[in-house]
């Protein structure tokens, strides 16, 4: 980890992810780059593919990739509005979203990872997992998480 390295933002477009970018502008020094990562999951990696009756239109991956590029640019624009030199990136999925985020942060020698969390608990968290929790446990660098409840007030 490089204390002067870039700030990596794991950005999924959620209110909590947008808040993490906004809070960076308030709480972090703007002397480093902000790398806004949105993860692209190819359609063939979605579990329902291969089931009888599931038809995937041609060009669906291209459409999804374009949407993820737009999402990454949206996050980067929020970073620029907050005073950062921000760039959007589309990260190809590496087994899981959390692994993709951690790998990207490692490759760019990030000083910190910022992200939002959807606040799942109980059975939902057990079944769906927690990307934020996995990133915090495996990143090997500081991770700042904005809970959805911060944004929604619940």
C-alpha cells in the first residue's frame, strides 16, 4: 500500500456509492488521483445462463459493457465535481466483485478504497454475501464504507 497512492472508489451507482464520492470531497485531501471502478460481469457468467429456455440476445454483453462504462464515467464526474482528478474504469469480473475491487486496488497501489454498502443483514447477507465486508477483510489497505442507512436515514 502506498499512502500517496490513488483513491479507488468501487462505484455501482447506488446512493451509498455516490455518497462515498461526495464524502471523499469533504474528508480527503485532493492531492491524488481518484480511480472510479465499476465492475463488468459478462452475461455468460450469470448463473441462469445455460438453463433451458433462457435466450440471451446477441450483443447483450456489448450493451451491458456500455452501461458499465457510463456508470464509471458518472462516478468519475462526481469525483471531478468534488475537486479530484478522477477517471472512470471498467473492471472485468475476476471470480467475484470483491476480488475484482481488491485486485484493481493492488494493481494501482491504492492508498484507500471507498465504497458504499447496501446494508444487507441476516439471511440476505448470508445468501448474497457482502462485497464490502469481503473487501474490508482482504484488501490489505484502509477501506471506508458508507452504509446505505447514512443516505436513507433509516
